[in-house]
C-alpha cells in the first residue's frame, strides 16, 4: 500500500514517515550527485513547476526576514539560474561537495506533502585552496510532493545556513 | 697597449683617491676594496678634478656639480653628467701601479643606435617643437627609452641645439665657444635618426588634424607632439629705449652681440638682479668694466631666495666691485645711462636687461591647451598637457601637482633634461624615473652658487659656516627642504641627504659648524618617515602602487585618517531599531560599535568596548535591552552609553572599591557623533566632521535621496560575506564602469547594460563619492559592432522567467540602475527595483567583510516585495553580478600577493585627469578616488 496514491488522505503514521525518510534520502543523494558531479542544467528538474527555493542565513530566518542569497519562484526561475551560472558567470574553478544528513520527516499533510528537514554541509575546494574548507553548514526545510509516477519533487526548499559569513561567493546552489 | 708606471699602490690604498699624470693624461687612481682602478680625472660635465670629489658605493661624485660616475666602468650615473668617463687598465708590479694609457672601450661605444631599438618601427610620429636643450634631450631620450618611430625636431634658431648656461658665463668671456655647448655630439642626430629642421619656426598647432603649421607654409603631421619652446627674455617698455641698444640674454645671437658690447663698454648697467643679471655683472667685472646692478625689489632674488643667501650674494657682489641699487625703479634709459625714479642717473654706455624670462607658450595657448595663471603650459607628472597627444617640457612647462594642485615652472638645466626624459619615458612606455631633487647652479664672481631642493623666500633658514656659508631652508616640521651653498659643495652634498631623509633636524645643531652633519643623519634618521618610504609612482595618478592595497602600515593609517577621521560612516538603518532599547551590533570601519535607540527616540552609536577592561560587551547581533551590562565585571551602561553602575564601587565593609576621585561621568563608553538622513544612520569618530548634507554635496545627495526619499523602510534581510581583497577594491569596482560590460556577461546577455546604453559615471567634486548609473535598454539595440567588441556577448539566450529583469518605474530618475559610493564604506544599491546598502568592514589590508541590508518600503504591497526579492538574485554573494565582482576582487588581491610587486595601471581616458567622465571606457573616477585618498593620507 503506497502513500503515493493521491485519492485518499495520506496518513501521517510512523511507518509512513519512515518510508518517506528513505525516499527523501534517496532523493537527496541524487540531488547532491547532480550538484557535485553532474550537469547543473538537471538541477531544476528536482522541483515542481511552482516550487519555491531560497537560501538564507539563520539570522534572517529567525527574524522572519525573507531575503535570500538565492530566491526563486518556480522552476523557470531555477532554470534561468542554472543557465546563468553555467553559461554566463565568471568564477574561479572549484569543487563543491554537498553532504546531507539527519533527515527528519516532520509531518505528512493530508494532501500527501511530506514536510522534512535535513542538515547539510557544503565543502568548497578551490585551486588555490586544495585542502578545502567549510563553506556552509545549515539545514534544509523542505516540502516534497509525491509524484504520480513514483518519486518525489520539491515544492519548497529553504536552505538556512548557520555559517553567517559567506566566504567570498556562493556560486552553486545548495 | 701603452703601459706607464705611476705611484706606489700603497699610497692609492691609503688615500683612496689620488691624482696622477701619465703619458700626458690627467688620471685618477681609486682604491676600491683593495683593488685599484684608473679613470680620467676630469669630469665630463665641467672642468673639475674627480679626485677632489667624494667616493661612495663604488662611485665618485664630482665636487663641482655632483655628477656621479661608476669608478669601475666609468658609466655616468645620471644628471648632470651624461657622458661616461674614460677608464684605463691598471696592473701592480713590485708595488707600483702601472697604467695602460689607451682607454678601454667604454660604454660610450655602445651608445644606443636608432636601428638597435628592437621591435621594429613605431608607427607613431613624434614632432618636437623647439630646438633648445629640452627638445634635443627629448630626441635623445626617446631613443634611449627604445622609441623607434620617426622623430622630427623643428627649431626656430638656425644653430644646432645648445645649452644656454655658458651664454652668460664663459662664452661672454670668450673662454668657450658655442660649438662646445652643443647638446648633440657630432653625428649624434643622424645616429639617433632625428630629422632636424632648424631655422624654421612653427606658427600654429591644429590639434584636430594633428598638424603643425610651419613658417615656410608647409605642415607637419604628428601623432605625438612635444612642446619645447622654452622661454623668452622679458622685455621692459622703458622710456628712451629707442635711443640706445638695450641688450638682453637668452640665445646665442644675444650672446654674440653682448660679448663685444661688454668689451667695448666702460660702464655697464644691468637692469634686474636675478641670476642671469648677476652672471652678466660678474662677467663684466671679469672684463674689468664698471658695473651697476639695478634691482626694483629691496633685495636681490626676492621671489626666489630667503633673505640670508640673498644678502650674502649682495655682499659678494659688492666685494667684487658691483654697485648695487636696490629698491630702485627705472624711469628711463638714454645714451648717458639709466635714469632712476628717484632722479639719480646710473651712468652707463652698455645697458643690459636681465628681467627674467616669460614662457614661450603662445603656440600652445593658441591651440587651446590648458595654461597656468602665471603663463606656461600645464602638464601632469608625465609631462602630458590637457591634450594627451601633446607633451610639454623644459622652461615652457608648468607641472601641476595632482594632489596639492600647486603649479611649478622651473628654468634650469636639470629640469630641461629631466622633463625631457619623463616625457620620453611616457611616450616610449617605460617606467618613469623617480623625481630628482631639483638642482640649479650659477657661476658668480669666480665661485659657484648651488641650490638643491626648492627654496622659498619665506621659509625659515639656517646658516651654517663651513669653508663657505651654506643655507638650509626648513619647513614647518623642521625638515630640510632646500640647501643653498656658495663655495663649499660638501655642505650641499650633505644638504641633499637631509632633504632626501625627510627627518626633522634641530636648527641649532644644523647651524653649529662643530656638528658633524653626517652624524646628525646617523643619530636621528634610523627610520624614514612614512611619506618617504611609500612614494607614489612617478607617473602619477594613472598608476596605483600595490602597497596601497597590501601594506599593514598603510591600512592602519587609513583607519586613523579615514574611518576614524572626518568621515560619515554608515552604521545601520533606523528601521532596524524601531523601538526604545532596540540595538544592533555594527562597525565604523573595523571598529565594533553598538547602534541603539534610547527612550527619547534618539539613536546613539557607542563603541562596543567596556570602559573598565575593554571587553566587547555587546555580543548579540541584535536585540532589545534596557541597559548594557558588561559580562565580565557587570559594569552597566544606559542606552546613551553613560556608565550607570559599578559593582562594589564603594567596596565592602569600607574596604576596597574605587577611590574618592572616581566619577562615573568620566567613564562612559565612547560616544560617536551621529546623524540620520531619511532613515539611514551614520556615525563619525570626528567631532569636526561637516554636516552629512555638506559631506555629500547636492548632486550626490540627490542620488542618495532617490533611494532614501523619506518613505519608511522595510528591512528584508542581510547578507554577510568576506572578500579576500583590500577594502578599496570594492568602491573602485563601482567606480570602474569599464568592467561592467566586460565582466558581467549576464548584464549584456540579457540587455541590462550594453556599451552604448545611456549611462554615466558621476564623481563628486572632491573625488570621494560617486554614482555609476545606467538606463535599461533592449538587448535588440546592441549594434553588431558593439557586440563584436564585447567578448562576453552571447546571442540567443532568453530568460524563461523574465520577471527577474522587469523594471517597475517607481523613482523620479532618468536611471534604472544607480550604484552609489558614499565614501568611505557605504554602497547604496538601486539595481532596478532591488534596493540595498552594503557596508564595508575592513579586516586588515587583505580582507574585508561586507554587510548587506536589503530593504523595500513599508508601503510596498506583497507583490512589490516579492519582486524586490526576486530581483535580489542579481546581487549579493550569490548574485549573478555580485559573485563575479567578488571573484574579480579576489583575483586582483591574489595577483598582488602572489606575484612581484608593482603597480596597477589606471590610465583609461587620459583626457579626464580625474573626476566625472562622459564615457564608460574610463578610469577617471578611480583616479579621482586616489587623488582624494592621497590628500587624506598625506602620501
Ligand atoms: C643665459 C642663460 C643662463 C643660464 N644659466 C643656467 C645655469 O647656470 N644653471 C641652470 O640650471 N640653468 C641655467 N639656465 C636655464 C636653462 O638654460 C634653461 O632652463 C634651459 O635652456 C631650458 O631649455 P628649453 O629647451 O626648455 O628652452 P630653450 O633652451 O629656451 O629652448 C627653446 C627653443 O625653442 C625655440 N622655439 C621657440 N618657439 C618656437 C617655435 N614656435 N618654433 C620653433 N622653435 C621655437 C627657441 O628658439 C629655442 O631655441 C640659463 C638660461 C639662460 C638663458
Ligand atoms: S583585464 Fe583588468 S585586471 Fe586584467
Ligand atoms: Fe561589477
């Protein structure tokens, strides 16, 4: 019995949360793989057409200030960002590696939306900084939509970083 | 080879320098680190024996004019000597020095030939107008600096270029000839490939056509023109002038007339007691004539020299039999002589006017070049006039200091040469030599007077008596700025060192003949003052040296003079502290402060440093408090920063506690001066700072008020990031419109900014604040030609969600984008509808933190707020444009830190020396910023 059949109200049970967590972990592993080693142009496909995406500091989030380092409304805007970064932006060569852990499903809404949080860290390695450094540490506040054909898409991802001081620039999404 | 024995080697080693004669040659033997060298003993500049000079660092300095030669190679080390010294092989046999009197092939033979210039001919045609000393030296220096293009020199005088000093000296006495004074060696002009067109006057300059009209009716095209038209003797309109021959002395023709006239005369009257007048008087005395010098001022050289040396000169002239008439106005001239205004007659059968020279600036003036109020063509440090294609050198040029604005015109042999070299370097693209200490000499009554530095009549002057007296001018800080010497060149040599060291000296010790001047230096001059250690590149504002961005000492001075000086520093928005007790932690420069609203509704800015033990007491980024309590010993402060409580102030049981003189009123935290403008809060460490409105000026204030119109602000949030660069690179980036279309491909791709867009780079009159502005246009309007110029342009990319770039007209402004720098540390951003301020917090020379506060207006509707937030994707640490600037700034600092030291080139748009330009392909705003910075920094 799958929680992904839309007709009936989804049950927010312990088992359902566990199942959801597994799905989210799989989702995030793929998500990170695209950002770390894949094609940035594939990144918007992790989101629904109307998705909201925001990267903001804990300082802003805690005080209800809406600004974001990245602030996107809808997949089209995410695609524009991917395109702009991939095709027009100038920045020094680097590797970025994303780690997501401590996945928590905080609720499953009657419509099936899974609310979850996950901690993340972003390690940045620059040509002139081959030892790498912590670029961000924070948590994602997510809403996942189960898809008719199986799988999940993000309808909202808010990345809230504790590391208030961004080292120079954040070139790729988290 | 022709070996000749001379003296014992031991004698040379003992004395260091010995004059010998061998094979009819006057030779000098020098011992350097035990090894013996032989050179010619006569200076190549003037007649003087080098063995009487000073040996230091392997060089001998001529005692007469301080020409310097390398003893080992004979190489001339710079002005005033230009010709190398012959050197001779030596060997020591049985303790005796043997000399081969056939000179070694010296550096002379390697004189750079035109063909040797290397990279093939330069397409630029250089035309030099004026065939005097400066013009000829320029022709020579251009080749020495590697310029390989065609050079034509046009001179009105028929004679080959010559130096003028002998005209009033040995030439008048028949002791030398004009040929001896020629600048070029025989055949040199041909070797240099300089086309000489002598006896031909230029009549006009057509700057648009880049052509010079010549008196023979032809025209000469140029790419670069050098004005070296010198000066002319000042004429005086004297009653009776038509009844006599009035002589003056500027050129060879004058000298050829004056020489015989002096010989034929019995009484000579010289009108004007300047150097040339005195030299003529001196020559006339040497010929045994009666001589009177008539000077309108009450003393000699009143505009040039302080009283001491001028009086010494007057005394020397008197001792040599010259009758001086000081403070004497001339009423007229006649065959009897010169009638003075007081009725006296100075009998004379030869009258010479020595009333100084006026710059020959007519051609440049008629062509519309900028001129100085006192005459002469204005030039910058490189010798360029207000037209970057035209340089001016020598007597006609007036150098305007880019920082102080002071205008200086020098008439001297050294300046003719040095200014020619500077212009040649600028034209050839080689580094400009560091400026030399000005130097001038005059041969008077058998002695030589020399001046080093720039004396002024009103400077305090110290007299010191050596073999002969010397005078040292001091500035307000008691530093030696000039030295005037008349007979003891050693004192001048030491004077130059004092000038170079820039250390204050004790006037009494300086005056005392028993103080060893070289010891004054050793005692007191361990550390050169900052302005001597950090000297700006000689080229001027078109270069910025790396130390501006990388030196800790410079950084510390910036904190003191700029951030803690009379500037307004943005600290926050009033909207961040709406209620009494609301506070934020912020900074003024690097210094942590707290901005807090008190119960009267006022906003206070206080240093975040406990007055007890310096603890940074406020730890939260923001909050609300009734008072501030330092966590360490619980001292408490009210919202205005007053000390309100000291635990156990009176001790316990009458023991301990503060003494009876402790007054809490004296121990509040440091309060800064605060001002607000429509919701933006600024603080200053300086009590003297002008009002914010005056600080900004009307034009800048208008741009500021567009973003801060007085509407209530709604804070949308902050970004904080560190940039790995010097803090000034950020304001510079926003004064660098050149980068916008080149670095920010995004802007160009999506038509936000394209070359040819309506745009402006506006700088306030003082050069510190600025606004970079542009108006949005359609990508479609970029011409093919402009696209080709911008590597960055990519066609065929469109945004899937164009809302990002939508511009909702909300401001009464012709600009859709304004980026304003409010010096020193604030940037006001209006990127279409995304608004924000960026505060620079420097963390040392190589890093700064940037704090962004993004905002909208309280009456924005929900959709407008979202629009601002969406458009925020352009800016900030992850913004399409923002991240590129951050990276570029890091790259610049990396370049400075990792590669060899040097300087930046900010030379775009030379027509605008510094300030507002109407092209974006300009670095004039960066130059304006550094003009201001250097004024503030005193560097
Ligand atoms: C008599 C005398 C004694 C001096 N003694 C000393 C001294 O002892 N120590 C010292 O340091 N300095 C001395 N000076 C100063 C020094 O000689 C000058 O500073 C120096 O000559 C300046 O060189 P210049 O090339 O700029 O000008 P000039 O030497 O004056 O040359 C300018 C040339 O340009 C030509 N010219 C002008 N207009 C035109 C035109 N339209 N077309 C073509 N050609 C033109 C003129 O005919 C002239 O030949 C003395 C100067 C004089 C006159
Ligand atoms: S092109 Fe300007 S810094 Fe290199
Ligand atoms: Fe930029």
